[in-house]
C-alpha cells in the first residue's frame, strides 16, 4: 500500500511496511567520516582526564599538605578515625565538584553558540577554556587559584560536551551512528585511564607530582582545540545557518556517493521546520516534545545515580579507605580504568548490532549484582563503625574484581548510551537547546554527587553501594518500560519511535511523521522515497491521491 501526496513540487511516496525502519539513505562509512568522527570524539578526552585526575590528586600527600593541611594531619595522626569518614570535608570536595557546576551553567550558553555559529566553534571554545584552566591549576599557589582553574575547566567541558555528541550524531551515517557516537565515551575512558597512569607515576615523584597531573590537562585540551580547527562543519549545521550549497557538497563528501538528495531534502525540511520555531527554549515545553524533554532530564539524572563517577573521582581515596597503601590504590585505579576502556569497545561493537535497550538492561543488571556484593564485602570487614585491622590481599582483590565488573557493566551501557541516546532523539528545531539541557542536568547531578559522596560515605557507610544499587534497579525498569529503541533510525526521523510507543504516543497525537507522512496504523513504520515532480520518476497508483496533505 502506498500513501502518496504532493507538497512544494515534491512527490512523497510513503510505503506502508509493517515494522520496518524508514528507507535507507544512500551513503557509505567512508574513511573520511570515520577519521572525522574519531578526531571529534577526542572532545571526550578533556572530560575523562579531569574525572580521573581530580580524585588521584586529592589523595596525594604533597597536594593535601599545600592546600588542605588539616585533612592531611587528620589522615596521618588520628589512627582511630572511622575509615568511612577520614576524607570527609566540604571544602575538600569543592575542589572536585565546582567544575561540574560551572559546566552545568556554561552548557546552556553553549546552546546558542552551537545553533547560531556552528558545532565546531563550541568545540574550539571548549578546548581553549579547558587549556587555560589547566595552566592555572598547574601553577596554583592557593586554594582560590585552584577554584578559578576548576571553573575554567568546567566552562570548557560544558561547551565540549554540548557540541561533540551532536557533531558525531550528525556526521555519522545512521546505520553506524551508535558505534561512531560511542567513540565519545571511549575517548572519555581513555582520558580517565591516562589520568590514572599519570597519577600513579606522578605520585612517585614527590612534591611536583600533583602539578604535573593538573597541568597535564592542557595536552588533551590542545588536541581538542586543533581538532576543532581542522574538522569540517556538519551539513545539518550548515543548512540550519543557510549555507545550502556548501551543505550539499559536504554531505556528498562525507557520504562518499553522489546520490544524497533524499537525505539532503530531509535536512532542508527539518531546517525549514526549525525556522518556524524561533524560540527553542519555549518550544521545548510544547506537549509534542514531552517525550524527548523527559529523556533529556531523566537519562543524565539516572546516569549519575549509577554511582560510577564518584568511584572514578574518588577511586584512589576509596581504595585507601578499604585498606590499600598509596601506590596500590593508584594501581587499582589504573586497573579499573583499563577495564573501563576495554568494556567501552564492547559497546562500540554491539550498540548498532544489539540495540540500545539490550545494553541498558544487561548493564544495569550487572551493576546491581556487583554493588550488592561490594556492599556485603565492605560491610563484613568494616561494619558500621568503620574500624578494621589489616585487610588480606585476597580480600582486597575480590573487592577490586567486583568493582571492575561493575565498571564494565557501566562502560557498555549507561556510559556511552547516556550520551548517545539523548543526542539522537531530538528534532532539529529543538536539538541544540535540548542537548544543552541534557548536558546541564548531567553536570549538575555530577556536581551534587561529587559534593555529597564523601559525606554520604561517612553517614551511610557500606550502605552507599546499596543506595546506588536501588537507583540502578529503578533506572533499569524505566528503560524497560519507557525507552523506545532507536537503532537504525535516521536522526531526523526518530519521531516515529515515540509515535509507536505505548506510553509516549499519547503526547504525539498531533505530530506528523517526517515530511508529513503518517501511517494509518501506528504499529507500522513509514518507509519513504522522495521524488521530483518535474519530471516524475514514479507514477501514482490508481488508488493513490496527490492531495492528501
């Protein structure tokens, strides 16, 4: 059955095919676009490096001696101190957390820059701001310099995290969007591992080690800055800013074929719809965008309640808490960082093969089991008082093993998909603003986690892992019930999955499918072919109508 109609001198033929995805765009996974996405994904390096570096530096004695001497004295002299509370200090946690508050605010500003001036400029600003912040931190002589440097780092991360996932989703062919976009998370994990290795060796080099670790953040920042200069702009952004012919040529180049008119016409249509909606932020509150807005808020909220970042932030601190010496705690962090990188590769392989939902649910189940086991082991050893004698080697290895399995579960589920899914579900008319909300919520709850974790550890003891396990159960059930699958759906046609969903479809009753084609039965998915009227390349069937729209 065909639904055919005419609009703006273009014939649209909607083939009703039960359960199929929209017709494939022409194009290949070219060497050029692969290289481009890999280079752009380096934007995750600065985020990952900071996540890994801050917790390691925070446990270096020379760093504590210079900026937090009272905490060092408490750590060294009060042997009876509850192990759960030995690092608890609000000023101490501000060093880590203030960056994410700054990132939360700057990501909202980045939305306007990304929409009106392009994705590359936001990436450039992110790299430059992060580089300046790294230099300030590396040269810091007082706490206020540390805080200023961290704020600049946060501004840089806000711009980079707002623009890079969008860039990757728009550049990648839709069949490979998941794999290429998860390169951002892989880049984050490589940044974390690099920071862990830096911390391990710098911890061996006396008083200057922490300066090398903090100042070393300038290296990935320079890489991102250079990358943003040499990369092409996305065709979506070019069309959005009125550069139609340049966008056509760029799309032809990145797809590696001449027949790009179907995809290009969809880009133009999406841009025309976007121009009808001058106020992105106001439009976000419309009923038809409730599904996407809900995901923009809940996915980053849930991602932070997996507990992963507090383990990465305070990994060396946590390992010291459970009885590791200084060097061993840094080496354990290197081990978990390596697992993080390797497990992220599983997501790259499987996200477009197995789908988003499968990885979310499997990873969530794995994390819950590991968190419960970790809580039991730590609870048996430390109890509620936090007092413990020597911890045997095998006992510590078991705890680290389950932490690694937990990290692996996150690395192929909520890690990459927490960035991928929000970046691919928004229509162009709200994409930049919605992605800013996604990043802002992510950074805000990262700030809340980083600021509160040591206090929560002090009060909840081993129950902190049960707290996060409860939330992982909640988010896994949420994914099962409310998140539709977006595998192999072109980025500008994802409205289809919300229209078909048992719950979200109630908000989409007045929403057309891409290009105005809406199936008569929402259990079907529209497969479209666009054809020029003069001359017509396809003849209407006897029962088809050219005036349905």
